[in-house]
C-alpha cells in the first residue's frame, strides 16, 4: 500500500491505540463526535454500536471500509453502504462466550437446574449456539427457535416455532439481531401476547437488542408477578425504563458480552478487516485468538467467574450513569481463561 490512510476510530475500543498508526493519520474520538465533516475525507471508520453509519453521516465521504468491533450491525445501513461501495465488516462471534458466561451465571444464581429445567434459545447464531452449547455440556435440555435457519433447510437441531418454545421452556434467552422488515423481522418480536405464553415462574432474558422485546409490554407483564426478567439490553438506551429496571431480577447496562477476551477478539477482528481490505499487516500481539468450545464446564467455575448482581446494584444505584458504567466497565475474565 503506497498511500497513507485516514482512519477515524471510536476512542472506547480497547487495545486499539498504537496498532493503526503505521497506516497513516488516526483520529480517536467519542462516538457522538462522528460527524459528516470529520469523516468526509476518511478512508476507514472503526466503530461500535453507538455510531450510526448511514447516508446522513457518509453521503459524499471517501469512506471505503467500516469495521465495527461488535457482533451486531443494526447501527449500520448495510443496504446504503453496499450501494455506495462501502465495505462493512463486523466481529462475528467475538463476545459469544462472554454472553454465555453472563446468561449461565445469572441462571445458576437464580435457581435454574440444568439437570431438570429446560432452556429455550431464540436465535441460533454464534451467540445463541454458544449459550446452548454450554447448556448441553451442563446436562440441560435445550429448545431452539430460529425461523431463518429453519427456512434455509438447516438440520443441525430441531427448530421449533416460537409459540411452542415459549410454552415449553423454563427460561427463554433471546439472541437475535434487530431487524425491522421482512417475514422474520425481530422488532418487538416478544410483545404482550407472547409474554403471556411464558410459563408461570419462567425467566425471559434479553442480551440481544432492547427493541426485540416491547419494553412497555414487558413492564406491564412483570407487574403481574407471573414471570421474571433478566435484562441487559433496553429500548431507548441509555434512557432506560426505570419501572422495568426496578422489577427485573437482574438488570445491567448492556455489558453481557464485556469480557476481556471478547473485547480483545473484537479488536483483533477489526484489525483483520483492515488487513484484508488493504493488503497490509498490523500488530495483533497479545489479542485473544478465536474461541473454541470447551470439552467440559463446571457450574461452580461459571458462578465464580462473574456475579451479575454487582452490575445490577450499580445500575440501580444510579440509572443515569448507564453510559458511564458501560464505557468504564472493568472487563471480566471468561471462566475458561481465568
């Protein structure tokens, strides 16, 4: 590569500084400071979910590559970028074991017995399949709903309809992307009607995107005292529903996947996207390699590795600190890496 690049990077992405400067000018900035003027002559954007990448930001810019250090891409207008020659890369599966750690520590601390209780997984991508895989290693019966995979003819598991899964599961854990259009759109996938399909005493967990569950309906449902909620992702973040916060069994500031190893994987994958696109080599020393499923898991090891009630107490003590608690989070170690 002969030409020097201009790269704009989110200053909250850890382990990134010092690794891109060999390519040219690198500007690290707060997510709220990504403006059309700032990115106009940039070649690369390195972002997280807090930066909306669409025509309002990118029209008329020289951006060629957007790499997001996240699994999700709902903050990026993929159609617009594709039509305007902008390549988008995400960090597929980077935080899957961190989310599995969060889900399973939360469940085990709330009396879930993998030997007798049933876990329902909605969304069987990298994260959902990892959460399910941990459950099976713990001896749990796992049910799965994923209409796109079922419609594509996938035969890896027995795919159920969501109504049956809600009816038959002691816990339902959501791991879908947030989509607004199409037959399998996930916006408000779980609303009042489907909340009422849950078993009495069941737990609904959302670690995907806040708007996959209708938060107003969820608040009203929880007020009836029939089911429990574990909530990490919320509608209208960071201005979250205080009533929902008070009624949830566990309530955290969108940090389910915030493991040290997960963050390292995300940064490594962002760097690899730049390497692939521009044909360069970057320093990735010390960054976690690709996750591999463990041969064995122990419930005690999972619980010891993370206590979600610490993060719940912090958020309840100061709900207005949602972004600070998230931005300054002390990344935990995954149980298999301790």
